[in-house]
């Protein structure tokens, strides 16, 4: 009957027993190999971190992992990828390395713009934007005029410095966009720190017959009431109160502006703005927790930083 009895395997482990070998003991220790100056005879230099350098081929520029930092693997790359250079001496690879460094330095100097030239480019782009001139005027008029003035008054050598200032149409566009983004970021920071603000919303139509929504904010900044242009967005759908609110609300969400901090809204007397059910003011009141908003109806559509021409002043509760 013994053959029918199930004997417990002595080699099996219970749940409470730990295995004799630990997994952590079997893990191989990662070795960070160092670069040896003698490796240059295998056409390899190094790049990356000094603690774990990566071998880089001088001929083709391939960057390998730190595990390849051994003579056998470097020699394998040399004979398999560049057999024609296998018989070259160490001095040949040193000359190739110096030539690569000179090429990198030349390319960096060719594409790098000096700080003064970059600053001048931004200043000229700001003047073009303020005067509302075409972006091409920088390359077609301003830069040639400056170069001619410098050539006649200072000499031909100084003209080379003026020529470094990039004023192409695309460059001027990028400069204006960068300055606009920086101004908007600064305005949002001040608006968030001020907490309470008033909003002026107006809708107009451009020359392409597309609806444009303009927003201006007024808030207290360092004990002074400041008024700033906030955004100009296209209204893709119909210019209803709900659509105008959606465009404004999307911008507020991106900039993390809370509707609860909006204490007043200035607008015209259009039905899309003043409607009791689907007007812009009604949508704002639904968004606010207390449901109150001051509304100012204005008769002037000019947005020139002056006082709004008010007609009535209401407090909706």
C-alpha cells in the first residue's frame, strides 16, 4: 500500500520557507567602463558623461553604448565597418579627430547669432509692428538703408556687423510672435495675482467677413488701475452669446483664469450679449458661484485705451 501513498517531496519549499538563492544575488553588477587614450588607434574617441563615457567612431560618427568600451568590440567595429582604415596608425586618427573638432566649431560659429545682432533684430521687429508696416520692409528697406549709412560714415568693415542682423519677413514674424507670447505671459501673471478684474468684450468683422472677438481686461496693478488687451479670437460659428462665451471660456481655461474673479463685464447692447437666457452675461452668471455680475453697456466701439462711453450701469443679482 505504500506505493499508493503520496509522499511529500523533500525538495519542495513551503510558503513560509525562502528559496535558497536570492534573485538579487544573480543580478550582474553594472560596470561603467572608462575611456583609454590608447583606444584612438581603433578610430574611437568618447562623448557623453565622464563617469560613463560612450565610444564614438571618428570616421562615421556612430555613438555606441558604454558596454562597447573594450578593445575587442572597438576593433570589431573598425574591421567590419571601416576595413580600409584598419592599417592606419594612431597619428592618422588624431588628425581626423582634430579635423572633426574644427568642422564642428566652424558650423557652430556659422549658425550662431551674436547677442547684439539678436537684440537688434528684436528692436527692429518691434518698430515694424508698432508702425504697422509689412514684415518685408525690414529686408527690403531698413537693412539696406542701415548698411549704406554705416558704409558711408564708419567704413566697409562695420558693414559686415550690420549684415549679421537678420531682418527677413519670416524672422520678423517670429520675433513679433515671441514678444507677443512674452507680453501675454506677463499679463496673465499680473492678472492672476490681482485676483479681481473687469472684462470688456466686443465683436467685430474683419475684411474677410469673419467674426473676431476682442477682449480687454482692467485690474489693479501696484495701486494703479491698468487696462490691457487680452486676446483677439475668431468666432468660427455663429456669433451667439453661447458661442462668444465658449471662445472666451476656452481661453480662460488655457490660462487658468477663474470666472469667479470676474466682477464686471462691459459690452454693447446686442442681444447676443444681454440676452436673459442665452446671452453672454447670462452664461457668465451661470459660471460664477454666486451668480452675480456687474454689467456696463457702452455706446462707443473704439478700443483705444480711453474710458468707455457708458450708457447704463446695472447690478444683476
